[in-house]
C-alpha cells in the first residue's frame, strides 16, 4: 500500500498530528505523505492495511519506533497537558483506570479538548474510549480519559478494516 492509496483512504489527514497532508508535497519535504505503521515493524507490526496510516514525513520520523508523542493543538488553549500517548498506553495496560490528561481554563475548552483526546486515542487503538471534564474548584477544568475493552497495541485486531475512529467515541 502506497502513501497515495493511504491518502485517499484516510482523507489526506496525518493520523499523528491530525492536520492535512498535501498529496503533492515533494518527497524530501518534512510535510511529504508517508506510510506509517501503527505498531512499528520492529515491534512485530504487520505491513497490512489495518496497521498502516498516512503520516507526514516529519511526524513519522519523530515517532520512530516508539509510541507516537503528540502535541496538543495550540488552538485548544490548554493550560497544562500530559504526554497523551504515554497516558493512552498506560490506560490500555490498565483497563478501567483513569488518567488526567489536560487542564483547561473553561468547561467549553475542556470539552473540546476531551473530544480531541478521545479522537486521538480511538485512532491509535480500538476500545471504548471515554473522555469527560471535571471542575477543579479553582476555575479550571480537567480532562480525564478512560478505556475499556482496548486491544493491546502490540497486537492489533486482525480483520478490523475500519480506519479512523476504530473505537467508539463517547466523549461528553
Ligand atoms: Zn503530521
């Protein structure tokens, strides 16, 4: 599967940063479309459509063969954030546990942040992801995440052909 095929399938959006990918970017450009393995080949990931995603060259390279690290979009206006993929990996290992992943100045912004975080989690590993907001009592709101029934990211589900949002989005 080539980057161009993945681009058509994934709507020309980078699965790591959630930003558009230009199909015509020169191949040496940091913004060029590349094929990324969700589970890296070095960790046993297959070169199979369900394990492949479209990513910018730079995002793909930064991630290397580790879990992808991800910056929260500035426009969400978070006051403080945790390393999201690290939190996601911990949640997958401990189903039902809860991680606080970000602090926002208002409930509206926290809700938007929760939706975004659940989307990123769903794109990475299937399962029933849930994000919600809670007031801190000092005017800010935190976003918490939890998951049940997540597939171990080291063993992606075979035959799952849904690509984006493989988990159920239940953000509130
Ligand atoms: Zn990207």
